[in-house]
C-alpha cells in the first residue's frame, strides 16, 4: 500500500506542475496584448474610454506667425492649406471637419494616429453656394450655405458625405452670408441668417434673424430677430441657454457701436409648439419673436439716430446684450471651457474669437479672449491667444481666428481663415 501511494504521488505531482506552468504561461501571453500602462488609453470625441494623461504634445509644426499664449500652453499647426477655414465640427466618429467658403468645400482632417496633426485634408463636399455652417445630428451632416440648408448621410469609414435632401431655402445675399447651424438636446435646429446690408430695412423677414425648425426642416420659423450678424452660436452646457456673437454696424466711428454677446430667448407666446402651423417668414403673430435691436438700436437700448433721425422707433422693448465688446472687434466663434487641460477655475468660462477690424483707423481684435462667466453674466475679459496682429493697421494682421472647438481630451482647435490653418492648443507637459 505504501509503495502504491508513492507511485501515485510520483505520477500526479509532475502532472500538477505542468498544469500550473501551462496556465501561468497563458496568463503571461494574454498580458502581452494589454496596454503597457493605462496612459495608452484614448478616447475619441464620441465618448469611449479616455485617460487624459495619454495625450502627447502635437508633432505639428509651429506657426510662422508669432502667436502668444499664457504660460503652460502650447500651439501647433494641426492642418494647413485649407483655403479660408471657418466652422469646425467633429463627426460622430471623431474626425474634425471644417468649412472652406471660398472653395465651397467641406474638408475632413483625420488624425488616425493621434499625433496632433491631420493625416490629410480630404474634401468631402465640393458643391454649394458659399458653404459655411456645419452640424451633426442623428448621424447626419447638416450644411448651411448662403441660400439653403442641406442634409447629408455620413460615412465615417470612408469619410464621405452623401446628399440626402435640401431642407429649406434661405434669403441669399452677398454681405453677411456666413450661415451657421446648431442643434439643442431635443433636436431643434437653429440657423443664423445675417443681414443683407450694413444698416437698412430688410425686404425678407428672415434676414438678420435666427431661424428654428426640427431636424427634418419642418415648419421653420423666426426664433429671434434684430440680430444684424450673429455668425456663431453655442449652448451653455450648465443651462442649455443659447449664446451668440453679434457684429454691430459700421460707419459710426472707431468706437461705436459695440459688438455684442447675446443670449437669445424665445418669446413664450411664439414657442415651437404654437408656431407649428405658421409658414416661414409670415410674421403673422402679433407678439412675434424677441427683438435684439438692429437696425434701429444697438448696445444697451441705444437708439441709432444716424439711421433713424426722426426717432420713429423706440428701443424700450428691445433686448440688451449680455456683454458689449469693443467696436469692430468682429467676434466670431465662441465655446465654453470644459477641459482638464485648462485651469479648474476656468471651467464653464467662455473663449471667444475676435476676427478683427477691417475699417478701423487703428486695428483692433485679431485674438482669442477668455471671458469669466458667472451665471449669465460676463464679469471680465482677458487676452488668451494673441500675435496675429503685427502692427496698427488692419492689413498688418497675419492671421484671423474664426471658430473654436474642443475634443474629448481637452485639446482646443482654432480655425484661421487668413493663414489657411487650423491650430491645436494644448497644456504643456
């Protein structure tokens, strides 16, 4: 019996050892396929897992413009040779797109290896009339050019936009012709339509307004009026309020009137539900949309005596701006800060691009500004990105910042329609 036990032990023990070695080796082999550290984890702007420590500094070139940022930030060229890049939007799959109005193009700028520089500039749309506004909703790409809003199907794998249908027409003009689009969380589409002139009585009730409709373009109507040129829009994440930039009129001197930031609100009596049966531009409701002043008023209910010397219109019922910006700064893109690469006390503040003056005796603007926001009040403003302006004349600007957007890693992208670039701004390591 004792001999039998010894024999069993001698047979079983080696077999047990082999089992342990086999499974141990399998565990080591599986670990080979795991990231060497959690810093290799990455998130695209669609919402998969991320670890912000994975973000490395862009390998893109530095700009030949001597751009300046606060200590702790760095800027590189993400993409170049883009014509006149304007509206920036990320696709559902995380590809950055930009409109190029001068070429009637929408350009995709994939960064598949995540090195902070575009792999290529791929034209995905090349027909239209002054293409400008871009937005994604429900997996579809919406594009606004000067006279219409169009919906495209989006093929992320092949980076292709396939025409779906035209949603509705817009009043065409050659002046403030940069239309933009944005969706709220419920799927309501907002389209900004600039005025046809510096200051005038418009022939179309749709000019100098923001229009709203559903995602299929049904029953569009005026949401807010009296907005001479509200070229860019964004929603404040903490309140879902719509914030827009607006440019004041020209030819009243260097310092009048101010440019503005507004928070357009819908008149409760002209809500989405009550206007479903009202045709676009009918203006038949007696109360109508809220009026933000133009062409009779500017700034905080200031009457434009130059345009209306008889003072036939009052400013008492117009809506004041939430913030006045120095005249001729030409504010464009705006975005709220929600980025771990920016200081904690900057979160939910605002970044605004000042495109810069074209007719001021001493140039102003040509920079990106950080605005401190408390509730719906802007309490202060300071320069964030400067260096575009290289003299005192309007023509001395080497670049003109336009739109601003963040990816999910907190990188900030800025388009520049004079230099033809898109920049990437990051926290230095």
